[in-house]
C-alpha cells in the first residue's frame, strides 16, 4: 500500500485546500452589502424592465463556429514557422488539412448556418415536397402567424420563395 | 519559446516515405466519410435514403485493407513510416503508430460493430424524423477515432483518438433533441466525459514529465522496475481514472445508465460496445506497453476497480425493471470482467491482452445482438420495460430464441460465446497461482451466478409469462434489423462452439514491442 | 528568487484542483464548463513546464492538440446546453432528473 501514499497525501491536501479556501474567504472577506451593490448594474442605472431572457440562437451558433475555426488555424502556425524546411511535403500535408477544414465550412454554408437575418426556409424538406416546385406553386404558410411580429408574413413568404428559386436553379 | 521551437524542429527534416498500406483503413474511412458528407450536401433529399448504405459500404471497404494486412502477416508489425526499404523488418516496431496483429483484430472488430450499428440505426433514424445523414457521418468519425486508437502507441495520439471517439458520441447521445431525456443523456455524458479527459490529460502530462517523451515505449524504458516516486504513482492513477470513466468502471460509471436510457437505442449499443472497447484498447495500450515496470502500482488499483465494478454493476442490475438500464448495468459488470486480466498482467502481459480482446470480441457480438432485439421489440411495444417482453414467445418465437441465445451468452452458459470469454479471463486470473488473481476469480465466479439470475429472468419473461396487454400480433422485422440479428447470432454461436476461431485471432505475441 | 519549473507545476496543480473542485461543487452547466477549461489549461501549463525543463518539443505539441480538442469539446457542450436551455430555461444540472441512477 505504500505506493499509494502520495495519492492519499494529495487527497488530504486537496480537501485541506478546499476547506481552507472556504474558511479563509468566510473569515477574511468583508461583507458590507448595500442596496447599490446588489443591484444588477452597479453603475447606477436602475433597470426599467427585465432584460430579454432569450437571445436568438444564432448568437450562440456564430460564437461556437468562431471558436472552432479560430482554433483550427493554430495548426498552421508550426507549419508557417518552418515551411521552408519542410518543403513540398509540408505544403501538401497542410493543404490536405485545409481541405478538411474547408469541407466543414462548405457544410455550414450549405446548412445555412451563416445566413443572418429573418428565418430562412429549412433546407431539409420533407419528402412529400417536390424539389422542383417554383415560387408560384404552393408555399406552406402554416405556422407563420405570430412568428414575424415586425415583418409582415407576406415578406417572409416572399423571401422564402426567393430562396426556393435559388435552390431549384442551383440544382 | 519560439526560438527553441525553430531550432528543435529545423534540426533535420526529411520527407518520410509513408507506408500507405498500413494506414489504408484509416485513410479510406476518412476519405469515405468526407465523401458521404459532400454527397449529402450536394444532392440533399435525393440521396437521403442512400446515406446509411453508403456509410456501411465505407466500413466494409475499410475492412479490405485490414484483411489484406492480416493476410500479409509476414510484414507485420508496420509503422506509419517506411524507414528504409532495404532493411528487413526486425519484428519489433517502436513508434507512435503500430500496425500489428493486435491492432488489426481490433480494427476488424470496430469496423464490423460499426456496420451492425448502422444496420440497427437505419430504421430507427429514418422513422424518427431526426437529422439522419449527419448521424452516420458522426458514427464514421467516431469509428475513425477507434481505428486510430487501436494503433496508437503515443500519449498524444491516444488522447486525440479518444476525443475523436467521444466528441461525436456526445452529440449523438443528445440526438433526439426535442426529448428532455435525450438532452439530459447528452449533457451528463458530455460533462463526465470532459471531466474524465481533463483528469486523463493531467495524468498524461505527469507521465510525460517523468519520461521526457510521449512515446509509450520510451516511457516504459524511462521508468525502472519497482521505481517508486510519488509523481509516477499520481500520473498512473490519474491516467487509469481517466480511462475508468470511458469504460464505465465503478465508481466512475454514474453517467452510463442515464446516458444509455436517454440516448437513441442504436447509439446506446454503440456506446456500450464500440466506445467501451475503444476505452479498453487505450487502457491496454498504456498499461501493457508503457507501464510494464509499474505492476506494483497498476495491479492493486485495477484489482479494486475490477472487483467493485463487477459487484456493484451486477447488484444494481438485479433490481432494474427497464431492459435498457439493465443492459447498461450488466455492461458495467461485464467491464469488471474485462478489467480483471489487467489486474494480474505482470509477466503475462500477452496472455492478459489476449483475454481482454477475446472478451471484447465476444461481448460485442452478444451485446449488439441483445440491443438489436430490444430495438425490434420496441418497434411494436414502444417500451423497454421488462414486463412488456411478456409473451414474446407466442408472437415472435424466432426473436425470443435469438434473445435467449444472447442472454445465455451474456450469462456465460455454454455452448454459446460468453462462456469462452469468461473461461479465458479465469484462465489468466489463475495462471500464476497468485493469491490476488485467485481471489478475483472467486469474486468473478460469484458475480457470474448473480448475473445469471437477472439474465434468465428476462428469458423467463419472454418464454413463460403472458403478454401484458394480450396483444399477440406479430412483429414486422425490417431486413436491416433481421440482418443485424442474424450476424450477431451467428457470431455468438460460432465463438462459443468453435472457440478456436476467436482464440487463433487473439493469440498475440509480444504486444508491448509491436509484435 | 528564481522561478523554476516546479513553480509552474505548483500553479498547474492548484489550477487543476480549483477546476476540479468547481466542477464538483457548482451546478450551472456553463460554470461547470468553465471549470473544465480551467483544468485543461492547468494541464497545458504542466505540459509546457515539463517541455521547457526537458528541452523536448513533444510537450508543446501536446498543448496544440489539447487546445483544439478543448475548443471542440466546448462547442459540442455549448450546443447541448443551448438545446437543453431552449427546452427548459435556467436549468441546473440538479433539475435534470428525468433519469434516475
């Protein structure tokens, strides 16, 4: 059992550390709470209404995509440092890597993840919908009521039909 | 720091010649997965029905180089690079990427399991109105991670492979995104998985600090036999805890039942079989290759893990009423049996590896089969509760028979597969006549008896009890699911009746040094 | 006072402990994520410190991979959290009790 002694020591130390942190902060931190301090904004502005709880999910989406693509580029850095030495072999390796990253980018564009603005039509149609239909043919307007408070439903339907036209002509 | 970087890198760089044959399975899977994605993007709806077929084709094509590499056994082991074509292979390969018999068996196992999983998923996904083509692409990504894992002999590539296995699985666990249970399954799995990765990495960084290299063989060379420093113990224990989460060993199993129940059932099969096997492969690689000299630290720790894993898993499985949860806990218990050979690996590392891999292969066949039956039954009953299996013999005798075979196999009753897996484990445990091994064998034997209770209870339910709502209409089995059940039944029976087929493949020599 | 590698290792161990404690104590999924990031960054410090001490590149290479994998994990995690939040605003991990172990 002697070989696990350091593990036990570490566990004790970790527990001690957590315990001391709590006790320390309870003992040392001064607590002089005032009404101003506990207000949501300390700068003095009294909130007139509750902040909107729901941010459009696109904010999260763009942020998440940014993180991934931003960090992928880190692999180019070592190559950039030594690109002269690794020559053609390195270049091809980096090109393959870039192609893989680029494919995910194509995927995003194709799925409409980077389209900003009013709700686009979903690329995934149910199979009952004929892909060759045009703007003049039926467009399901069910469910649009209430979704577009600022824009009239007609505009949304029109933009959706534009999108449809593009999809049809691209295909 | 960047100055060091340049001088170290620029020392000598020459274009290595790549052994394309050796990495062909991985390349085919990578290229095939990317191709399926592009095909899906271009043709959208028109190919939607074809995506599962295409993905399973990719798996089968990737299996071809695995078979040719196996047939070309004289060239093994091979690495990623061809150092010098004129120098004959020495029979030992110490590198970050090793293709030997051991890794080839595992690659075959992963690809075939993935093929069966796609068969299981096809109807489930297309009938559920989920994003289905992405699901198959994620499975391909996860399987790619498993293939890389079985050849990885380096801390960094093991870590990257493990994450490549896990991250798509987090997403797929939350696939039914309008269902709170599935959300919860994904979130729990992800939080625990990420926590485990962090612990694992910390252990790895300590091992790297001790050895000065991330290569497993270098780590083995850097640590002397019996050398005991606190930091070595910490590094080893942290690393094993990290893998313990992945293979759902008690007490790191808490995510498993919730995730298994909430995730889509085909994915549950994937997690319970393939993902768990990948975790075991990583554990074997690290323990057998990097830590042959540290048995005094590794063995007792894994012994305790194995003992409580099988006991706790079985005891909780006894009182489950939901079949998926029961299979989840039985999977936890089975992980205990699989850990057991690693608790006595000192001096017999090849035999221990063979036992674990044999168990993994047979476990994959019988567990995938059991999940296939659960999926088929749920198509009619819309439930995985144990009581809903009552009377199944009356309306689905073939299915009942198949499930009975899987259950007997899981319980370890001859002549179907499971008994041979357990037999191998017991043989390794008792081989050295060591007290610890025999004690663990006794615990495993007691557990097998406990486990037989709940496995046979399911069989009793299906054969003898009436169906709960008196609905005895037949179940329509789609061809894909029928094929999955057929394949797994065949594999389970063959591995039990002719155990030589499996044991010939898993008879490894000198896993630690490549071959 | 000379700052040697062991100082960095101590910082790394402390960060790791803080992250692990936070993960176990806090119940907000987003905060739990931040704690995991803290743990991963502790690992990075440890890798770089060892790398400098050993004059070996592998440690720095590892950091690259850890960074990228951490980013991927966070993105996947955030998307799952967003999916949960849309179903159930202001959920904590304790609220997720549909499934009982």
